[in-house]
């Protein structure tokens, strides 16, 4: 034993005090002398007797420190309040601060946040945060259960920060923005371009794609559409009414729309990944001088992407191959064929001509779309249609 080191300091600095006490007890039993043991270990005789007695009564378990918790705690939270806290946590999932506020509002009780935290830990309500690799594994398992054409992401990419496109963008020869729509399971992707960055162009973009998918019997009832929280997607964050994009997706197409948490682009990882790919494989490699060349070359790239390019992360299959696999090969190949177009072109109505005149029911429309619908009505290809204005409200029913 270190000379001059007291029992208190020795135990305080030790990571295994039981081994020290066991060594002392063995020494005492070997020489059968409490006084000699006390001198050898620089302990008080009273300490030697205490641990010797505990060892003889309970064995090595008796050498552990006894609990210092009091047998009776007068101010301890009663079991009824603990049950209320646990039930409220199961109901809401709130943290300790919100639970304290909710307990005060509902039951007029206000335990401290540390008390609430202790109760939740004692009842194993708070679990350890999962490691990142485990969360990724769970996400991968979840995606395996999804079918193609059930979960879509969409976003906008700036083109003026790509060195190869800076000149034509600055000279206003090609649009500044690329709108992207992607199915996260198959990788099926559609793009369009826009001169302006606004909510109306987003509505135009989605409406054309959703009408295109409807032509091939894609039903949106169980589909999820996801975007970020940009103003071009959901409008002003201070608005009082529902966002136009929510009206379009949930009320007209009967699907579910959700946004990712703020400042977390990784939650839109599928469409962000495509933005990286199209920049590396297309924009950085092609010479694009004007709008016509952009549309022509981007269309060729998208045909390769949807029909020929095999992804190593999707079992080396093409987007169309995955769609056929998930839908028992009973789907038209043209579902992947949608030409890129300019969303806010002055001749926008003519860009709808590639769609059969199957517009029906209620649509979100701007002046160009309404004009196109009137042309269809005059030609007899449409009987009636209700147009919902992007500025809010049902504007008119055309017959």
C-alpha cells in the first residue's frame, strides 16, 4: 500500500474499492490480527472490523458501498402524478418543458423539469438516440416496402452558378432556373425551366407532370409529395390561408403534401442527388448557346436518364425497369417520356399540346391555361372544366 495514504483518500481515488477492501480482509484473515492489518494498510481499526464483519456475513457482496438513499422521502412525487406524466408523454411525445406547461394547463400541477426528466428515465420512456448508421438502415428498410410512383420529391436548381452556363444565363439566352421532379424509388425524373422563380411556376410545373402521370393510370390517393420550405413552393410563411401547392396536391389530386424541416436539404436527398448528377453529366459537358439548344439537349439527356442509365444504388436497373418491375410490366413506356419545357414562356398554352385533351374536373390554372381550355372547349375536345386561380378562389366554370 502507498505509505501515508489514508483509507478515505485511497477509496476516493480508486476505480475498484471492493478489491482494496477484499485485499485488506484477506490480510486480516491470514494473520488473524486487526491491529497489524490496520498498521499495514494505514486504516483505522474500526474500519478493519467493519469490513471484516460485512465480509463474514455477506461474502464479497458485503464489501460494496451501501446505498445512501433515504428509506423514506416525504416530498417524493406520488405514484399518481408519475402515472399522469407517463401517460401524457405517451400521448404527446413532448419534452420536459412542454410537459410541465401541459401539466399545469390540464391538471394544475407543476413538477420541476428535472423531476419530470427523472420520472421519464425511471420509467424507461426516454431512449438513447439511435446512431446515424442505424437510422440509415431503417430508412433503407422503409424504402424497400415502398413501390415506385408513390413518393415524390421536387425542388429548384439555380443554373447561374454553373461555370459552363454563366454566360448564356447572364445574357438572358437561357432560363436561370431548373425545376426538378423525382420519384425516389425508381429515380424517374422530369425537369422544366423557368425565367422567374415563383410559386406560379411551381403550380404550372406540378400540374403538367401530374396530368401526365394521370394519363398512364397513376393514382395519387396514397402518394406523398415532398418539397423544401422555399417561397416558390409554399409562398409566404406569414400567410393565413392554405398554401396554393397544398390546395393543388391535397384538394385537387387527393394526395399528401409535406415539407422537410428548415435548413435540412438532406431530407430532400433524392432530388438533390439528381441536381449533382445532371450538373456533372450534362451541364459541365455540353455547350449550350440558347433556349432551343437547351431544350433539345436536355431532352436527350432525360431520355438516357429514364430509359438507359442504370443506378448502382438501385440494383443496376433503370428507372423504367424499376417501374415495370413494381407494376407487373403493365405500364406504358411513354410514362417516362416528358419533354423539358419553359414554364413561363409567352406561348405557354402551346406547350400543352403534347397532352391529350383530357383535362377535366378542377384544375389550378393561370391565364394561359384558361385560354388553352377555352380553345379546347371551342373545338369540342372539352365539355366543361372548373378553373382554380393561383391567386386564390374558384374563378369560373367553363362550359
